[in-house]
């Protein structure tokens, strides 16, 4: 049974990354070259999450190319570099954050939310709690910030209150090692479907039945849409095997039209849906 969202809530669904050779033939047209992936992706989706920024700030020329490959209105979500979140664990990280933002600002209005993904071994104690408070207090305005926790000790009311106070989104995740929790702590919401990477080897088709979970997430988004003005959601290939198709399965549950396959620029054959 489909679940419709509130008409006052903007929904942006995409995938975690776009540069997957396994998608050629299942999502990208046969013969598509890697340098064409992003433009074709952006002809179908209106947002994507960048995973590569986790490993370090991209080159300015790379960011400029991202902007030039996507249409107006497209938005990139991006992870903060692991130097900030994992190595420094948010401590004394302002210089690194400023350097990262100076590069990402080249996206202009294509820059969407920025994800502060904390490592699974970082549990909440007095020191890490104070580190988080200090880091959030110094976040520059004008950006959409989200935090993802991967240790259960952070799933506490006082943490949610802090995020609400700072206008930072609590990131809802579907991950085997974490309980599912959906909270609205900012004007927008951030959702990530991660799955279990041990169960997926190729990314060219759906391999796991996630129909029940998809129905539950559709209901959760329906409730969330009455609390926020915008929802960003990103599927990983590891969730079910092929993230573009996972997006369409959720869209079907939300009573939304399926997204079509991208078409080669040299011709315009009749479009078929992803599923």
C-alpha cells in the first residue's frame, strides 16, 4: 500500500555515489564512459551523496567539474573528511573544516547538506560529549548540517536536544549494527540506507528482498514529512544490491512516479522505468 507525503515537504531521494561500472547496462546505457556518469545520473536524480570527500577534500577543479556536469537545482550532499570526524574526533578541527568548506563552496547553490559521520568506536562519555558540543557550537551558519551516530550511547534525549538547539539534523540510518531511529531536530531531515556490505558483491541488480523494510520506511517518512520542510535520503548499493532501483521501490511505496533510466544524449528512445 502506497503512503503519500505531505505536500508541504520537499523530498530529495538519491544514491550514495554515482561512479559504479556495475551500473553500466543496468542503469547507465551500454557503452557509457566514466566521465559521462554524473551528467547522466543528474538527468534522472536531483541529488547525490558524495562519499569520496570522506577520504579528503577534493581538488577545486574536481568540484568545479561536478557543478558543471549537473543542472541548476541539483544538490550534492557530502561527508566531512575523516581527518575531522575520525582522526581528530572533532577536536581542534576548525582549520581543517574551514579548508574543506572553502573548496566545497565552489558548488554554490548546488551544495546540499554536510554530513558529520562519527566513527562506530566513538562512544559518548564526558570528554566526547563536550567535544561534540564545542564542535557544533562553532559550525558556521549558512550550511545544512547533519550528524550520524554509529554508537548506541549517543541515542539519548540530551543529544537530540543539543541537535535541536543547534539546528543540526539527526541522521536516521538503516544499518545492521544500529537500531532504527527517526527524529526531527532541524528544518530538514537526513536519511541513509546502508545495509550490510558483506551480503552484496555486485551492484547491477536488486539481490535482497527489502519490501517489508521499505514499507516501514515509507511510513516513517510520511510522519517525518509533517515535521520538516525537506527530506534528503540516500541509498547505498549494499542495501539491496542496486541503489537506483531501491530508490524506485521507495518511491512506489510513497505513491510517486518511478524515475526513468537515463538516456544516451545521442538519441532519445522511449524511456523505461528503473524497475
